[in-house]
C-alpha cells in the first residue's frame, strides 16, 4: 500500500483561518454500500482472479475529437454562432427525416390546410422559463431565413421541449403564423461507433468514475481522493476517471482572502497527491477531465485538456513514469476503454435542461425527469443541446462541433449536482451520474462500471458493443 500523503498541521495549512467556514472531512460509516444498481450490478462481473496481473487496456480519444487549443476570451462573433447553429440544424434535420422515414419537410410559415411535416428549433416567445404558451418554432436560415411560428402543443399526446431543441412536427398551419401540432419527432440518435475507433475489444473493461470536489470544504488535504485511490489499489479497475471541478470557486478555503497559495498550486497539490498515492504497483490508469468551474483552467466550454504549458508540473513526456498511467482529456471527451466507448462531460446539462424544460407526459407513462434530460443529449447528438445557455454554463457555441455527439457511446457519464442515477437511455446507451465524491465535509459517492461485451449479432441489432453493469457506491 503506498504511503499516505504527509499532513500539515492546522496552523500551517494554507487558508486554515478560513477552515471554520467549511467542514472537516468525515468518511461515511456506510462506506462501500451500493446505493444504485443498473443491469444487475457488479457482483458476478468482478469474479476475476485478483492475484493474476491484469493486462493494461488501451485508452484513446475518438479521432479528431475535442477542443485542442485554449479558449480566446471575449472573441464571440454572432455570425460564427449563427453559422455553427445552421450547420447543426441541417445535420439534425437530415437525421430526423431519415430516422423517422419522413417526407421532405414543408417550409415553415407557409399556410397549409393539410397536415405537413415541419422541422424547426424550439424557442421561447417571452423572457423567463419555457412553457406551453410560449412555445415558438424557428426555421433554418438557409430554407426559411429564420422564420418563426407559434407552436400550439395542446393536441400532442406528450412532449418534452427545451430552447435550442431541433424537432420535426406534424401539424396544420392554416394562417401561416400558428402551427397546430398533432405529432412530434425528437429522436435522431447518433450512428453506432465504427469498429476502427474502438480498437481491440476487451471482454470486460472496468471503469470507475468520480466527480469533484475531491476535498472537504474545510481544508485542502484531498483525503477523499486518497480514500478513492486506496480502493483502486485494493481492487484495481482498468481506468479511473476523475471529473472536475478540482479547484472550485465555492470552496470555503479557496475563496478565503487569506489563502496563501495560487489556484495552480492548489491543483498541483492535488496532482502530487495522485503521484504519491500511486508510486508502487498501482496498475489503474487515470484520466483527468476539467470543469468550467476550475479556477486554474480555461473556463469556456468546450475545454481543452490540462496543458503542461500552463501547468508545468504536469510532466507526461514519454520518459516520465506516469506517461502511460495518467491522461489529461478535453471536456467533453469520447474515449475507447478497451473497446467500450465512453462519453464524458462535466458541464451540468442535466440541471440546466430541467430548469428550462416544458413537458407533458402521456397518461400511464412515468419517465423519470433526469432520464428524459439525458435522453435529450442522445436524441440531439450533443453534450450541450440547450441554446441559449444559462449564466454560468459558459458555452462557446462557435465551437459546436467540439461538443457534438457524433457516435453512439456504450456509456454516457453526465455528472450533476442533482440526484445520482444509472439508467439505460434511447439507443441502449447506459447513462450514469455518479454524484459528488465529497458533499461539504462528508464523503459522497462514485460509480463502478464493468462493460459486458455483447455477441456480434446482438451488437449489430442494438447499436452498442457493450452492456454497462453499474454500481453507484458510497465512498
């Protein structure tokens, strides 16, 4: 077992005078308790011989995916945003027509006494939250010059709409200004991932996912992270994904005026914790995903990976012992873990969509709200389909392609401040919100996932190559 990271005394701890504003770390007495299970959990899947050394699985990012250069602040160009949104509109319109076998869409705003199909973007007619009375459908720039009509959804058996959503609607528009909808089509699932992107398939790749914060609100000791790495030492997964924030602005010590460390030094301390805890025979690979709430990193979504140019202590050169152990990923990322495709985004799209959704469920159906929100990510082929974004999301819509969802993942990781969950989405993709690793001063939860490889014929039918078995566990 690797040595514990040395503790400093309270008097010497940076920002200790502000620690009273937070809480000291306390690990739960229910540590190890499984709180949520999907697809039967991991009891049978973890029956491999613990004494047999595991071969290192290949972890690689989807080709040409993710933001590569840092963000340029205050460089928003509305023409570029409009161009990116129009390109996305055309792609989703084609996917909606093909997926649902629709005829060529009619022009929005043209009076028509017969039912026709219209494709448009959901908008809100007034300020404030979207509701049934403020629904507007906006056409594309190329075909309709952005023409808008009011969307009357009272005859739809069910709907779930949000601003920026691209939908196909069947209905009549007798006067040209109001479309009375009788049916809607929202699903344009991403295509299955090509085999060439998966690489060599592993029978049962294992992934653990933990989402920040990684330290209690009353100190910067990263004890929760140490506890998690100790568990990895005892039962090594193939990959441990650590999702930011790592240096959050609402941390009681970090925001203290008496803090005598820079934000980069706080992150360096976290990075050194990982290095010290993994010095010996630590076989698990580690991936770091940034957050828009990280104070030490570019805060514009999508985000480039952590860079050794801005964070010199991240030395991952080929000669470094951590070259094959630690990877820095962009946000969002789509990666292959031993053949299992995993999509990850730290931006809390679940919470943002819930805030702006207008919905009505059909009688006799009860789809959990958070599952509906996660399905929108799949149906709209985007890690952030909401447009415009609320304050704090910091989305650069000029870089729409860098947070698109071009292939169907086997596993979708969407950390959120809301209740942790694990569910199967449209397209047979498993989705997990692992919860936060620390809540105030108390240990929280993280997710353990094992991919169960499907037979080739089943994989072709379902569109995914793995069924994810998930446990959300108390730290």
